[in-house]
C-alpha cells in the first residue's frame, strides 16, 4: 500500500512532538516556617452564686461590668473585648433520695484580645482586682491578615524549593529545564500552639506583680507539587 508522503511526514512530526511533551519531571516543594504570633487572648469569667437566679445574675453582671470598665480604661494596644459565655443554672444536690435546690449560678465570660501579648499577665491582674476568680483559654495565635501573609510567603518558598529540586535532577541527568506544566497545592496549613496551662484558682490582685507571658512560635507548613517540561 502506497502512503502519502505528506501524511507520513505529519505522523513523524506528531510523534516527535508527543515524545517531547512526555519529557517532564514532577517534584514536590515544601516550606516550614516558625513565626511569632501577633495576637493573644484570654477568657475571664464573672461567676456568682445566690439563693435565687435574679440575685446571681445581678452579682455576675456587676462583676462583668466592673471588669469591662477597668479594661476599657487601660492603655493596652488594640484591645478587643467580646462576650464569651453567658449561663444561668440551678445548683442541686441529691439528699434523702431527692434533688434539693442549692441556689443558682450565673457565669458571664469576657474575652480579651490584644496585640501586646506580654501584657496578658497585666490583664489578668486587672481581672483579679475587679473580683474575677476564674479565667481560662489563655492562648496566642496569628491574626487572619498575618496568617494570609505568611501563607503567601511560605507558598513562594515551597515553589522555589520545587524548582531547585527539578533543576538539580534535570541537570544531573544531562537535560535542560523547560517551562512549568502544572502546579498543585497540597493541603497543609498552620499549626497553632495549644492553650497555655492555667489553674482556676483565685486570681492575683493588681497590687501583686504581674508575670510577663511569652508566646510560643507558630509552625506554618505548605507543600506544592510542580511538573516541569524537559527540553532537549
């Protein structure tokens, strides 16, 4: 069977191009960073008990408002306050085969967030002076804006790491790096430190020295898979 010369040339060109497109290298790039958190927070709870619910709520509200007013008068940088919890419950005990009321408890939680992480100890001192005897969830973390900034930085590092790996592989095997064919970001992210350990014992008064709290560095990890074309 006679084959058209033009058709034969076209087949050869297609085969060569297909072979060239299959010449590629796939590598993964990664980034691991340790960054300083830019936010610190703690929840302080106004806790009151009384024979009736109204009295418990009144006392807890007074403690909450006193703490809120004292913190608002403070000079902490970018201090943000928000309500963290509000509960009212009856306290009971099992006596003589029946449930007996022991009064009511009201808890009102106030969450304080600041960019001055070392001053969290001073915030707790103010709470102690205001009559607050319970606090929890002391932690440090990255703000959304800072987390996004660090993610972009880490992805750039991961992409450069992938190119360095691919370049070294191709150079070692006598090839020449071509353009990027495909990039895929792997699921990764930020690993925040756990909450600092705190006891629920009576808190210190403001007249006592406040400890300076240090923030643990936060780990950021990102990975990318990149495919490069290998040229002749």
